[in-house]
């Protein structure tokens, strides 16, 4: 490493959706509107389920967790995308890209596992309604939620660490609007 310029931090340039400034402004407004609706919708549903005593069942606990995951999944990508719509220089640092990929993959994968847990919950409720209270006890529900988060973030850790253990040289131009696996993987040697 002797002689290498270590003062310059590695960055990735995100090409985004378009380079047309007028279209970027329009996309900023559209994405901001959709982001606000998504955040408010998830937050309202989460709070309604949380404060209502009648919705204290395994199905609604899984739904509440799904709203929580969706809130954070969209919050890992959209703020950087909104900034890049208005910025002249659309870059993200190496560590920022790694963090964005880790959290996006973690939340998205956890959502998939949680939807599978919700399918099991519905299967248990339909096929064995008399044993449902035993099959889907609060302990089992918590275990399914924790297992979904654990498996999702373990998968994300392995995925992200494998991609960022590769060497990147040449142009660090990502042909996407956020740090996702395949576009970053295509930059490696």
C-alpha cells in the first residue's frame, strides 16, 4: 500500500433514473409524495394495531411487524434517492453504500420471511382452528418474528460482506439509483 493515495475516500457514483434536470425535479416530487404516503400509512397502521386491545392476536402482531419492516425498508433507499434527484454530484461513500445495501437487504429479506410466517399463521388458523390458540401462542408468534429478523439480517450480512470483500477498480459508476447487489457486483474485478 506504500505510495497509494489513502486521503481520498472511495465513492460510488449513482447514475439514477435519468439525467434530465426537469424530469429529475418531477421524479423528486413524485417520489417524495409516495414516500410520505408510505411512511404515514405504515406508521398509522402500526400505531392502530399497537393501541387497540382487540387487535392483540398473532395475525396482527405479524402485520404490525410487517408495517415496521416496510417503514424502514423504504427509509433505507428513498432519502438518498431524493437527495440525488437534486444534487449535482450523485455520489455515495463506500461505507454509506455498504450500509445501505446491508439494511435494505436485511429489511427486504426479513419481510419475505415474515410473509412466510404469516402464511403459516393463516394455515394454522384455517386447517386447525380448534388448536390455533396452542399452535400460534404468543411465544410462537414472537419466535417467528425474531426468527424472521434474525434470518433476514444474517442473510444480508453474508450477502453484503461477500460483495464488499471484492476489489473495485476503475470507474465506480453504479447504473442504478441505490446500492444494490447486482450493480455493485458488476463493478468488481
